[in-house]
């Protein structure tokens, strides 16, 4: 579910809920000081036609999604293009579904369960969806991860950026999710060390996991002797596809690739000591993760 805010010569507060195309056309509900406008969304063109019928200079439209109705990335792109042509500016705020929430919560919790089993839970803090302010952008440029966390006491917790960020997507495209990668690394001044993407693909009933880290960009040999921020680039280190086989009895899950490996040094900002090492989500762990997530499908 997403909230779309538009500054234009349009309407005051408008709430829109997505309905299948076979329902009634886009329409505007009653308006008074206590009852904001309501728009039922069917198509982009109908949405803008309804907007143009209302007075005012600010519009907020809420588009809901559920397991039977998905607002596709192309629809969002079409709204933006149409808004640009009509000289309207849009801001999108995602309101997640149960499936979206489970995609990142179950993955993050699998990592934290290992922290607990290893007795290191007191050296890590979960930051959740805390808003992070981009470095050097006091007036804006904020971001929220779906699940985030970092080591303690290695950072000033009053101005903390997570070391680990998990981003999930259901209606969003994988390409759209990847656009957030560079922001997390650069806006944090490279304090974010590791970003995991979890994307649900309904056509294959699959979950795609991607692990992103930063590496020195391709420069002349010997040019990179320190972690120079200007020379770092996000690099896709691992891709894992987990597919559900609903024809099997019981339902089974196939993991294409290997275990998911989270490097200790990136998570805790130091080399592992005696008895410490990378965190590994095994193939069995990933199968269990997919089973827990896809029950919300």
C-alpha cells in the first residue's frame, strides 16, 4: 500500500483505495472540514480526472494493495510521468503488506537468532525502521530501512547509521529496489556496510535475495590503499533464488545457489576474534525462511 502526495492546483486531502478494474469508475467522495475527499482508484487517467474535479492545491491519495491486487511499478511510473506532464510533483510513501513485512523480518530475525545462540546479542542493537538523515543534507534526503541494526558500543548511538540494512519488495521491481543501494552507502558516508534485498516474484512464486557490499572501484593498481569513500562502489556479492514447488506434497522449496553469508567484519566493524566468524544462513535456514514468508502469500 502506498500514499501518494501531490502539490498542484488540484485538491485538498484525498484518500484513494485501489479496486479491481471491474469496479465502479474513479470517483470523489464527499468533502467537508472533517471528512476528506475519497478517491477509488481504477486507472491512472481516471485518477487524474478525479483530481481535476476538486479545488485546492494539495492532494494525498492512498493506494492499497493486497494479495489479490498489486499496484505495479509501471503504474507508479505512469503516475509520475503524467504528473510531470501536468506539472505536478509527487512523493511516494510505502505502507507495507503482511507479505512485505515478513520478507524482511524473517530474514533479519534469522540473523539475530544466530546472535543470540552465539551469546553476542548484547553487542548488537536493532534499529528497525528508524529514519536516517543523509550526511550533508540537513533539510531532507532521509531514508528508512525495513529492518536495520548495528554493533554497540562502536558507534555514537545518538547519530547512528546501521551497519546492516534489509530492504524488501513485493510490488516494487528489483530494479527499483536496487536504486536504494547507492543511497544507503553514500548518504551514510559509507557507515552502512551491508545491504540485503528480499524481492518476492509472484509469477514464479519465488523470493530473490541479493547481498550488496562496497568495494574499491576499478582504478590504477595501488591507488586504493584505504577505504576512500570516493573510490567505493556498491557490488552485488551474492544472489539466491528460493522457489516454491506447490505441486509437491508437502510443499517444498528449492534454493538456487548456496548459503547466505554475512561477513563478521562488515557487521561488527572489526576482525573476528577467537571463536567468532561469519554468520551463515544455510540452505535449510533459507528453506525455512521461505516457508515462513510464503504462508502470507
